[in-house]
C-alpha cells in the first residue's frame, strides 16, 4: 500500500488532498466535516481585516453544464470571508488543536501596507496554524480594491508582500497565483525572490458564464447586471496544468514547491498535477459539486494507481513528467505517426471522415468499393490526431508510430531513426548549422 | 374435441373506467425537455447518416436532433416538416425499429439506438403546440387545380406540397372525416388526444386545399370526370376491400373484419360501450393483426390469440410489435391456418385451425387440427384495392395501381400513391413520401 502522507514545505498531511481556500473552508463546521470525510488538509477561506466584507445577496455562482447537467465549469463572484476575523481565528485555533495531523493553512488578503500584514500575521500565528497562503489571485471584487489579482498581476508587489510576510512571520508561506496574466513564470519568480516557500495555482480565471438573452444581462445576473467572476472546475484543468508545468520547468523556479489547483475532480487529475510538479493538490469545485465524500476515491484511486505502478511514496510521483515537458522547437520532427482505424470497433458514424475531409487533410475515406467504410489514406495522413479526438469510440482510432527505415507514403521519404528538431531543420532560417571551415 | 359454450360471451364494459383510460393512454408519452436534451446528446451527428438513408422520406435526422440539442425545437420541426409534413404522426407510428433506429450507429454499437421517433415527436409536438399553421408559405397562385382522391397520409402529403407550390387542391375523401388510416386505422394508444384530426387541420392550414368529405370514387366521384375537370389527379384511395378467409361460417356473428372493428374503436367516444369477446382469435400476421389483438386485450378480452400460418420470423408485424402483443397478454400461435369457423345459433363459438408445415418452401396443412374456443374471430389477412372504383384505363398489376418512380400512372394526368399502388410498403411514412414525390412531379408537369 503506497504511502500517501505528504510533507509539503514542512506542512504534514496524511494525503496530498487539500481543500482550497473557498466556501468549503469558511467555517469550523465545514472544515470538521471535511476532515471527518478524510481530507488531508485545508486552506482556510481567505481572512481579511475587519469590518468584514459583504457579499451580494443574489447569485454568487454560475455554471456551464453538459446536456445531462454535468457541471463542467463554475464561476463565482463571492468575496473573501464575510465573517468577523476574531470568529475565524478562534475556530482555526480550535480545529488545529482537534485535528493536529491535518494540514491547516490560512489564506490571507489585506491591503499592501507592511503594517497591515504585520498585524494579521501576528494574530494568525497565535492560532498555531501550519502556514499561510497569500491570496494574490482572486480576480473579482477584491481586485477592484487593490488586492487579490491586482497584486498578483504585478510581480514587484508579489515580491514586496512576500518579503514582508517572511520577515515578520516564522510560518511557511505559500503564494497563490492568478492565471489572469500573460506569463505565469514572472509572478512565480517574484514570489521566489520574495522568499516564498511555495506557490499555489491557479486561482480562478476572469469569466462571464453566459448572457441571459431575454434580459441582456451577463450571468450570473444580480438584478439585471453582471460582473466578471472567477472560472474554475474541470474546464480549467488544462490551463492549470500548463501553468504548473511552466513553473516546474523554468530554471529560475525549478524545485520551488507547488500546490496544484484547477479542476481536480478525480485521483487521476491529481496524479497529473503531481506528475507535473505539484507536491499537493487543492480541490474546490469537485467538493462543491458532489460533497466531501469525493476525497475517498481520490485517496483510494491514487493509492491503487501508485501500487500498480510501483510508487511507494508521493515524492516519487511529484515532477515525474516535468522532464518531458518541452518546447515545440525541440519536438522530434522525425517521429512519424499515422492514424489507424480498428474496423471491428468502428461504428461507422463517419465523424472522422467529415472532420478530416472538411477541416483537415482529406485522409479518411467514406466509401471503399462502393460500401460505407472509413479508412485512413496513409498517403494523405499527417498524423494530426483530429480523428482520434472526434471519434466517439475509445481506442477505435489510434496513432501508430512508423518504424524507422520504413517509407512514409505521404512524403515518400524514409523514416529516420535519429532525432531531429526544428532548430536544425533546413526550413528554419535561424537553424543552427555547423560552422564553416 | 374441446367442448365450447353455445352462446358467445361478447360484452361491453369489461373494465373499470380507470382501466380503460390507463390501457388506452399514450404508448410512449412525450419526452420532457431534459429527457429530450439528454437523448439528443446521444446522437453522434453522423456523416451521411445511416438513419437518414433509412428514412423513406429522407428526413435530415442528425440535423433535427442537433437542433433539439441546441434548444431550437422550432427549427428542428421545420427540418422534419420540410421532408415530411406528417412528421408528427410518423413519429408515433413509424416502425422505427426497422427503419431509422435499426441502422442508428448506436444500435449497431451498443444495441441502444437514439430514440429518433420520440425525439421527432418532441420537435413536431412542440411546433404544433406553439403554431397554428404549417411553417410553409404558398407560392403565388398558379391557377391550376388538382384533385386529390383520398385524404389519408398520401393524399394529405400530396395536397400540402401542391398547395405550397401555389396550386389549388380539392381533397376528396369517402369518409365523413379526413385522415384515412391515421384516423381510422392506427392503434389508438399510438395516437391519443385526437392527434390525427389535429394533424389534418395542421396540414390544411397551408390554405388552398378544399376538403370534400363523403365523396367516394366509384360512387359519387368518377375518375374520367375528375380528369376532365382538373389539371391533374392524384389517387390515394387506399385499399377499400378486405380479404376473406374463404371458409364456411364467415357470415356468422362474431366473424369480423379487423379494420372495421378498429375504425369503430378509434371513433368510439366511450370505449366501455364497445362490446368485445371474452375469447378472441385473430387470423393474420401483420400490423393490423397485432393492432386488433392488442386492443381487444386492452378492452378486457381474456384470451387473445393471433394465429399465423407460418413462423414468427415471417410475420409482417415488426419484432417490436410482436413483443408489444406478447407483453400485452396476446398469445402468438404460429404454423396454424384457419380451417373452420364453428358456430351455433348463427354465432361463432370456436375456430378450428390446422397445423401447417413448410415442405420444399411450400406451406402445407399437416392434417392435425386444433380447436380454439372463440367469441370473436378477426380477419386481418390483408386489404385489397376495389378495382371497379377506378373505371377503365388505369393500369394495374397484382391488384394494385402501377406507377413509375414519379408516382405517375400510365395516364398522362393521373398520379397515385399510398397503399393502393404496387410496390408500396403499407406504411404511413412511405405513403407520405409517395404524396410528396407525386406533388413534385405534378408541379413539374404543370409548370412545363
């Protein structure tokens, strides 16, 4: 049985599954329920200064659904905790005392003045919480007041505040990053420069969930008006994975611990984040959709998968895929793959054909010898994988690598065994060529 | 030999009021919007979709299903009506399990086709609930007049398409109500809430169609006169005659034609007043046999048996219909042909059936006889064209009107379609297609 216990920047938890700073971690009541359900840790919903913020009294959430109302994406316009600071601190202290084996990190957001940070850090330290997470990510509401993503979008501010936190507190410090920037490496570098022990990402993405076409209001609509909210849930996972990987492989931040966030719904999602460098994962939407029980299978599934693969501890998984995250220019151009359709599995829907015919390379038949049949034309197939993507049957179409030495029917060229990429390709005007004698 | 009662047990009101309502309620209730969305999402939007190929009216099925899934049920219905103005009825009565749904790639892959028929009904019902008229506009008047004889599916389809093209149509029907078998023949649990009549109104809403009922070819209508008074004639007169068994005792009480009884049932305001036998035997193996068997069972008959002279795989009734019969308490007895109708005091009391077998592809009686007690015996062994109604001149073959691919007869100004033509499949949907094709051909001929 694999050991799921985690030591993330000195913060220990029985498993790497933490609840993210969000409504599920706003109160002792919720957090205790989460710990009873098996969650390894929580990041308490962001604390601010008194007087507490107020929330809208209309809808705070909007959703994208599949046809059977499967929740694909969620957004929210909820602010940080709207409960008095004192109440939160008292509950945090009590919960940490009652659940010493679980990670309890406190998320913070106060104005960018050193004294404000000093004040709140002192009070949090008294709770004996395991660490702090600096909320530089919230894209709505608080950003209008110069906090949240307004800080996260300015690397200099991130570095400055992080430095204050490290200077005035003994607690481990995680900096939570916003994805609403062009290059996530810059804020991560700033966090590291400021002395952050780790970064967590992603926070939510600026979003309008839709438009109510009857009243011409963005949704969710508060009395006929809408403001952009933060997008999260399964739909954002690919964006989060990329940002996590960017930080993990950036030489400037390589090795900086990462807590991965963004659409983690299953153990597999978590394993993927971990493979790309996340030492823990944080979950919110899955819990808000299905309740805390989802952690049971996250734990069980991850453990089972690790056993199958021979991993005995979480550390062995973390970062395993990072060396394989590359830049386009280094991808092997001598790797030639062709789509192959398994005729026994093919249900003859023809989607591969029409996708290829209308939008790609005219490389799939719809008729063979007068009968409805979908076959790849190797002479035309560029191996793009679109047909695999649109095929409704799993594993019906596969990409098969061509053996070195064989001839690609499309280019009539021999498939080379040697790796060769764009940097040396003759079509590249910037190609690195051997110096002339 | 089995002893049979001397007096037949035929009675009305065998069931409670609730049971009648329950038994004759909608076989497949209308999908709820969420159900429709989920079901529509199952459609793969196939390229050159097999379902569309299998539809006799070539409805663009992937397109109309996609339109349901994009919350555009009105557009969806238009896609359907474009090819099949009786899409509402076809959604209810088409044997989808042998047409579109049989070739659905999900049927092939997992044995669970997309519920195309029910989705079609979702769209068409939506449209007909929200709109009073068909989604088409008539072209400018051509001044041409066409006689359409028979207001069943073929006639309605033809009349509508002709009206769309700007022609004026007089639509004749022998009965007091239009609709043909949709009104008088379809099993009642497939068309509840007076749908057939509502659909006729919907079709006629296009305008330019004058309905004249109580006008029967061969009685108060004459083909030669129609040809001289109209620019073209479309015959969609169905099959007015009923095949007989050719047995002794067929004139006895309790020996009935299935189509007549079904018509009575469909027109009955109060099913509890409709007498039905306690023991019913149906002779035949087609849809009509199943319809009468199931409906008499639903009316409270205790023993209902379909006797068919060949094996179950040879029955014209689809597998789905056979299952429907069997789950409705009907027994299907195969390899049995009627021999004698046994009776007393002018009424039927039993039927003797002879066991059959196939020898060198030929059906033969084995001599072994089974006697089933019966208060009612229904004949459902096919209908015939009453040839004398047509007068002289229309070419016939195998008792049906011969038409070309444009549904044109041998006469220059006469087209025909529906059950009365040779090569028809006795389906509502093929009749609709006949009417549509004929209308296009007539339009082309008159526009030339």
